[in-house]
C-alpha cells in the first residue's frame, strides 16, 4: 500500500510537469479562434435585440445597412444627432420613453465586445504569421486558425496529404458519401472560402490548387531551415 | 439503498426511476453537477447512464462486471473523468485507478479531479505507445478501453500485452463509427471480436442502445 502512495506521488508530479509544457501556440490559436466565432454569434444576436429596442425610440434605425452604421447612430451624443445622421426631420417614433439611457449603455457594451473581438483577430494574425509565415502568404490567419481547430498542430498539417487538407471542413459530406454512394463526394472544404470563383467547378479547381500551396507552405514552415 | 449484484454499486428508487449509485469517496463534492444522496451519514453519487457507457452497460443489466473493490484498473481514454470518477468510487481506498488520456486539454481537468481522489493517478500519455509508460506502472487486474479510435482493439491488445496480469480482464467500448463508418456495425463488432479471440476469451458482448448508438460493450479475459 505504501508503494502505491509513492508511485502516485511520483507519477502525479510527472503529469503536472507535462501539463505545464503541453500548451503550445496552436492551443492558444484554437482558443482564440473559437472565442471569435462565439463573439460573432453573440454580437449578431445582441445587435438584433438592440435594434428592436432602440426602434421604439427611433424606428428608422431599421434603414441602416451595417451593424457598425447602426451602432454609430445609436451611440451619438444625443437623439437629435442620431436623427441628423439618419437625415430625419421628424421621426414616427416616441423618443421620450423610459429606458433610453439604458439602451445606450447596452449599445456601449456591444461596442466593447466588437473591440475585443477585433483585438483577438489581430492577435490571431500576429501569432499565425509568427509560427507559420509561409502558410500565411497563401491564406488568412483566421482560416489557418480554423484549419488548426480541425487538425490541432502545424506539424500534423505538414504531415497531411494535400487532398486531405482540401477536404478539411467537409467531413459531414464526406461521411455521407462514404456511407451511401448516392451522394457525390465533396470537392472542397473550408479552404473554399479563400478563393474567388463563379461556378462550383471552378471553385473546386481553385481550392485544389490552393490546398497544394498550403501543403507545401506547411512543410516549409514546419520542416524548413529558417524556422524560428 | 440496495446493493446491486455488482459489489460497490448501489441502486434506489426515486420518482419511479431506478437510480444507479456509488459510495462517494469525495463526500458531497460534485464536480460533474451529479446529484448526491445522503443516507445515515453515507454519501452516494448518482450515476447517469446517458453520460457514461459503463453506466449504460450496468443499466442494461450487464451480467458480470470485473471492476470490484480493491483491484487495480488501467483506464484508456479517461477524458474529463466522469466515468473514471465512478470507477474510483467502486474501487474504494484500497484500489488503484490509473487514468490515461493523450489530450492535454482534458488531462488538466482529470488531474484536478485526481488530486482529490487518493486512489487515482492521471497520466498524459498516448495509449498507442504503452512502451513509454509500461515500465513505470504496476501490472493491473483490468484494462478499460474507451478511446474511440479506428485501431482501438489493437490499442487495447498492445496495452494488455505489457500491462495486464495473466487471466486479467478487459473491458472495451467498441464504437462502430470510429472504426469504419461505411460498414454495418454488426460486421465491425464481429471483426473486432475475432481479433480479440486470439488472446482473450469473450465473456459478454452488450449493445448499448438506446443510451449510445452503435456501441458494443465487450468484456473479455486474457487466456494466459
Ligand atoms: C469517448 S471519450 C471517453 C469518455 C470517457 N470514457 C467517459 O465515459 O467519461 C474518448 C477519449 O479518448 C481519448 N483518446 C483518443 N485517442 C487516444 C490515445 N491514442 N491515447 C490516449 N487517449 C486517447 C480522447 O482524448 C478522448 O478523451
């Protein structure tokens, strides 16, 4: 029994050391990427709520085209200025209602979330360019981070065949195809978001070329000599 | 509380539900938001079969369970430790549970759980490479495998070769979809079964429906 106690102590100490050194840059990128996705989703939902609420004071807020435009108008110094920005002389809304101050507070919080999201995006670009400069010549840091959520590390990416990289993000379609041959096999996965194409065929071709480039770049970044 | 036919596992009725329980080694602490029931100063933890394949197998009236108080178990694919925590309860203070996973992310949770349970050890290792940890560990009475990998049976057998005592037991959760999504699950189970039969005697095979889709729960025993 005494033996088990010492064994446990030793092994737990070893695991602790390993855990400390196990967190790499890729782990951080994956966390940051997932947080950005979550923030995008949350910001969209909060903006819908904000516009609904603010429209009680100024229904014309619905005529804005982008989120940022709507936020800029809501966050004016006064409701008069908001109206001016919308080129309104008169509004069909009722401004003197309770809660106006609170909507502004709410809008400010959303603005802060957007800022935070942008800061994380900048950090993603910075980190990806640092650990994989060649890959970042081909695709955005954000897309690389997305690839990493699928495969885990640059090392694994460097050891994958180009055809597999091409299909990352299309796993569901691939399994569907493998299970019953009626469905066509997928031609492209998440890298397709990085290419400009008019037809699906063209998209497939361009994605294939891009995955070949990414594959080479990954090998260069991971196995290359001028690796930092 | 009623002792079930498996030593260390209890059951009780509550609102027409039959609950599975283990005696808690950690008092009323619940790391997984599981319910606890206090009876005459003994705290029991409620084991949810929809969250645990071993729990599901017991709820489905598994005939024989080789995990018993006092033995040593190696757990491959421990994840955040939900099932392992109940195994640790069953083994009790005199048993030993070596829980292993290769994802640093989950081993951090597992480690924090393990610190609170004196019969548990957490290891950050790849179950595909037993040669890297076999020397450090004692021989075990039972190996539990739930790694959900294509080569899960081979992983289990490799570990059994170097770490399982002669006539020791194996418990395998075979997930058909991780082995081959294109094949009929029954074909997959039969293939894995015949691989095992070279070195093991098959004691039981149980399908985990409706708790888990396309999973077979195999209990086997090393021939020598
Ligand atoms: C289905 S989960 C196990 C769930 C757990 N048994 C429970 O019921 O609470 C599979 C786990 O196996 C781990 N795993 C997969 N391959 C592994 C390997 N080669 N070595 C160690 N762990 C592995 C994964 O990290 C994952 O946490």
